[in-house]
C-alpha cells in the first residue's frame, strides 16, 4: 500500500467535496481527474467582460453541511449573496406573458396563475389520503396531492427547468424526497410543514442562495487545494482490480500508465463511466448503472445593453411550463442575481434549452440555437437589439434522470455494491444533483467510511485543516 487512504476517481463537485470531508476526517486522499482541470461540469468563464457559468450558477442552500464547508474552507469572505431584487420575484410564463409567482398566501389567492377551482383543490391537500406507492411519478404524486394545475404551472416547469427531467417519468420519491417524506410521516404535505413549524423542527440553517466572487470556480479551486488532498488531473482511470487487501487502480496519464494500491476507492464519475470501470467486476452492477439515462442541456449566455431590454429584469428569471413552449425551459437573469456578472450598463441573461422535454436541441447547430433563444426572449423580455456577447455551452449528458423505478434501481445498486468492501459510488445520480446535495452527501460518505474504519481500524488520526482563503 502507498500511504493513501482513499482514492477518489473524478474531480467534479461530488469528488472534490467527498475528498474535502474525508481529509477533514483524517484520511489522506488522492483525487484522479480525467480532464485537465478540476470541476467537471462546473466552470466559470470570462468573455468580453461577462462572467458565465457552464453548469451550476449558484448554491441554493438549506443544509448545515454546506454552511460548515463554506466556513471551514475559508470561503465565507468570497461568498456573493443573491441580490434582494432577484430574491423578491420569480416569474412563470403564462399565456405568453411573464407572471410573477406568488410568494405569500394573500398573493397566491389573487394570482391569475391558478383558477379558483385550482386554488380550492390545493387547499384540500390535507384531506387527501397518503399512498404507499414508491414508484409513483412526480406527476401522479403532485396531481393526487395538490391537483393538476399545481403540476402544470409549478412542478412541471420546476422539474423541467432545474432538473431537465420529465415529471411524467420522474420517480417522486427520488426527485422530491422532502415532499414525499412529509406525506409518509404526516399523511400530508401541509400537515407536515405545519407540524415542523410548530415543533421548531428546522433544517438547522437559514435558506440562503449564493455564489462566489469569481463564480463557482472559486469553490472548485478552493476544494482542489484542500490540505490532505492531492489532486492529479489528466489521470483517466481505466481499470479497477480487487486485491486481497484493497484495490489496484490504473490510469492513463500524460507520462504513461500509473497504478496505485489503495484500501478504498470512491467512484465519483457519471454513471456510464462507473459502469465501464465496474463491468469486469460485476456485470449486473454495471448494467444497473448503465441503465441510468442522462438529459442533454444547452446553455445560451447573452450579453446585452441594459437599454435594449424592455423588461425590468426585477427577479431571478423565469420558468416555462410545457404548454407554453418546448425548447426553452428557463432563463436566469444573472446580472440581477449577482454583482459583477456583466460590464456597467449591460445585462447577462442565461437561457436553458432542451432537457428531457426536447432532447433534439442537442443536435441543432449554433445558429439554430441562438435564433430560437432570441425568438423567445424578444417576445417575453422585449429585446430590442442584437446581443453583443453570445456563448453556447453544450452538455450532451447534462443531468441524470431519476426516471422509472429509481428507488428500486438504487437499492439494487446498493445491494450489489455492499459485496465489495472499500468501494464506494458518490455522484449526482444518487441523492440529488445540486451542489448543496453533493456537499451534504460527501459528508455522509466520509462518515460511512469512518464507521467502516472503526470496524477494521487502521492508522488514522484527525488532521487539522487550515482554512484556505478563496484565492489560496
Ligand atoms: C446546465 C446545468 C446547470 C446547473 N445549474 C445548477 C445550479 O444552478 N445549482 C446547482 O446546485 N446545481 C446545478 N447543476 C447541477 C450540478 O452542476 C451538477 O449536478 C454537478 O456539477 C455534477 O457534479 P459531479 O461531480 O457529480 O459530476 P461531474 O461534474 O460530471 O464530474 C465528474 C468528473 O469525473 C471525471 N471522470 C469521468 N470518468 C473518469 C475516469 N475514468 N477517470 C477519472 N475521472 C473521470 C470527469 O472528467 C468529471 O470531471 C447544473 C447542471 C447543469 C448541467
């Protein structure tokens, strides 16, 4: 063995945050990343004075683990909070116009988004019986509990716009774990929310939406420099062999083949890459992973003169229900959300196209993508001029789809994985795709590995992690 306690394969946010928590627990960690930089899908890029995000644009947090990591990693001074203007409003496309989504009960009752019948149906939620079907889809769950209008005008655009998923096929228990848990525990979502409030069962931290000065790269670069973690880029893992005392992992590197013997391996790659690495070890496990489908998403960043946009851009942005349009699923107003995203007097808009709703966008050429985006934004935001900056980021496999009998798939994966001591899977096809969930799951993984270590004790002593500032 080499003195390395854990090898993490994949340097996206899943791998990096797992490595951070593991190092904090006293493990010595190497991260092997196939690409030439850490971050995986996440990448902040500058173009013509604009700061764009290739994937995650922000952290929407309510988990104490995220608060702890940001503080302990010394990232607090670099945090940029969502502006009050952006926090005040979110819009939904409704009958071809942007309508503000109601944030309070009074505004909800007077909102034109829902009919009186739809509002009364929502208010009946506490009286709807619970269902024990763990394979219920998001559409079935929401329609049963809250009615068809909530599905069409709130949940479908949310699931399509933020998860690129199709609510008719997405597993409710995997996609909306908090809502389904409320039903299981209290028999109703409303009753669960009221009970949690009365019992002061808070999540442990205040809800907070933020990014960082310099964008999400700041988080990535900080985690990549964690004390106790050695990151190697351009290390494409090709083979994983089980040995008597652990694992032998082999990667292709610019200097040729490199092998390492380690007691524990964490595969923090997308599911298809994990499937390839595990195919020789357990064909059924590989098949279960290969069966996880991914949705393509195309991100279009537009930089414009403020004066050329008629809409006040006084909010986070807008989502698009499927009855209103197929290709554009959402639009974030990045220069309203965070400071320093666009030069003075300019705005930065970020449009999301495709997903499970219209995967064909993946095959469009750049001209087609820009034309479709501009056609939609001219109509809804009143663009009066051409953009001065255009950037297109394509993700052929953007996000894993928690579609079908996903709970059963994950249970089967867990059961097969448990045969292999010292082998762990940790990526966004399990436990949530958001940066928040990835950070929180990294901590759970570190605790799991610590617990296993207690049963087979080694040489580990907790490391004191010095807090690195955002820039080192
Ligand atoms: C367009 C878009 C917008 C999003 N917006 C948000 C948002 O606003 N907020 C939010 O919280 N989340 C958002 N997300 C979700 C979030 O960005 C992703 O879920 C997350 O970044 C995925 O991280 P990951 O580490 O699991 O996977 P990845 O980022 O895919 O990282 C996996 C890594 O494994 C490496 N790898 C693969 N195979 C090998 C191998 N054989 N050897 C070594 N390395 C290998 C890859 O090179 C890659 O770096 C968004 C996602 C997308 C696509």
